[in-house]
C-alpha cells in the first residue's frame, strides 16, 4: 500500500510479483486499489487491475457502494490517461 500511496509503480509491480497481498485492507478498510483510485494514479491502478486478472481477487464492484464509485472513477481515469 505504501508503494501505491507514493506512486511508485515499479515498486508496486515488484511487490506484487513477489507475493505481496494486494487485497489486505488498511486500518480503515481501504485496499491499495482504493488508494490508487483516490489519487487517480493510472499506472498503479493498471498494475493492480492486471494483478487482479491473474488471481482470484475479491469482487470489488459488489463489495460496497464506495468501492463501486472508486472503481468506476479509476477505470474512467485510467482510460482517459491511456
């Protein structure tokens, strides 16, 4: 999560490739993807999405309304920046 908050996509990719748990929540219940969406960090968002495609990831769209809004924002921003 620290790599996402710092905007360090290379570090994030390294951590994910070496088994970091992208689905571990912080003290407020936010996942790394929530932080990336809030920061509109398209690179980190893309890395997390690509990682989710490879694993059995939680259903972020169904988890709660806040997650759905953030995920929608993240996908919109990622498409805009691509």
